[in-house]
């Protein structure tokens, strides 16, 4: 983004007034600015700048009652209704651990924050707390619902507010996705160490040690550890999950936050290039045309192999991951493994 060419705050506000029904993200893109800059230009009564660190955001979010949590990347939006509770802070990684709101948070990417009150119609105000990374791209958003605690919201507007954010906000250049990175000379070490893993979280440490990344490692590891699937397998998988009501853990994230849904996917509604899950307390919006590469992956753990289906865009960025549910009393891993096996067989027959 060329900061010298960006519009002045007055021009941004005029563009907002001229396009009242245009989504903020789309309007920001059309203006050549980030979403955070679009909000900063409106600082005043309707938009308040806040301390964006999760150690400040999460305690306030816990007071709001039932809300909708939203985490997205350019290809997928994950929306979940619930309450923020059970926050675990951490310098490198933090967590919110509830059945509904399940987050993995990376605080260094929580750089800009705003509380926003947008009037949708007479007397209808949409209230949201929005956090952005250094480039001004959305990391995590919290939307109040009809039953949310408005007095807690008003209190947070005071306790969270900061006054040193300018309307003409400067942001850092957007970091491109890391291209697939592999070292074929280390494939034997990769496969050997992969087979020794006892936890899925060890995988990223392994690839880092070998100077690889996730997608690069999948490409060279080969079967049975990583098996390629065609992009069309994603929609087939979603349809099979709906038909079978198999519970899964569905991860969608960006550099600053990963949001997890645990449960079945009950209502699919395709619309153009989008495939949508439209369940009462969980929505997913996926651009199927962004899916360029799909892998079925097995990683050993102390509780047995963890199988995932993972989708990447054409730049190598991770769009989503799906796992079976390993929880005692609702272990869906056998059913999930059978579903993925059917998926692999079906796709091989279609070749």
C-alpha cells in the first residue's frame, strides 16, 4: 500500500457516506486503504480507539454476555455465538477455552483496536469490538447481540479507550503469505522425526528446525503421512459432514488469531463461489474458488493418529483445517477417518 496516495480522513468519511450499504472491508479495498484506516478516519462518537492487547480486550469481552465472535482470512470467515470465558494469557500465545468460543491468540499481532457503533437503521445500532494487525487487516471481531450487556459495553468504552490514535492512521506494509518451503535433502529426517511425534503441536517446531514450513513439508513427506486431494474434495467433504452429522473441529485463522468450531455442520447453503454453513450458532463462509491445494494429513499423538484435511490458497496460505473430535465421550475420530477414507477413494476413482 502506498501511504502517500491514500485518501485523507475527510475523503474516507465522504466515501462512507456515499456508500452506506457497502461492506467496510470492500470499501476499504476500493479506497486502497486497510479496514483499520477506514475506522480510524471515523474516530469520534461512533468509533473509539482502544488498547488492542488481548489482556485488555478479553476481560472486557467476558463482561458482554452472549456475543458473536468472528475470525477470518481472505478466503474464509468463521462466526461463532457464545460467551468469552476462561481466558489464559501468554506472551507468545494466549487462549480462550470454552465449548463455544475457542481461540488461539498471538498477541504480537493485536496492533490496532476500535469499539464501533454503526447505525444500520433508525434505532438499530450494531456494536462491535474490532482488532487489527500491523497492516490494518482484521485479526478478530466481537459483535454484540440482542441479549448482550449494554452497560458493560458502555463501561468498556471508558476503561478501554486510548487517545493517541490519529484519524490519519499509518499502517505497516502487508506481509505476503510464506511460499511453500521444503528441503528434499532432509526428507528422511522429516519422515523419521514426524513418526516420533507425540503431539500435533510438535509439527511446527519440527518444520522450523528443518527450515521448512507446513505446506512444503506436506509436499515432500509423501504417503502415508500426507496425501494430496483435488480442490473439489473440499466441497465433497463438507457435504459428507452434513449428511453424516459427524462432529469435527474446524480451525480458521490468520496471523493473530485462530478460531475453532467443535460440532456438526448441519446446514449448507452454496451461493456463487461461496459455500456457507448457516447453523443457528455457527456460520462459515468459504470461497471454494480460492482453494488451490488440499491435503489429508496424519500426525501421531499419544492418543492415536490425528487426521486432518487442510486447504491452502494459490500463494500457499492456510485457509482452514478440519480434525476429528478427540474428546472423551464424543470421540469422532473413527467416523472422521472413515469419511476421509471415502473421500480419498472417491477422488481416486474420479481420476
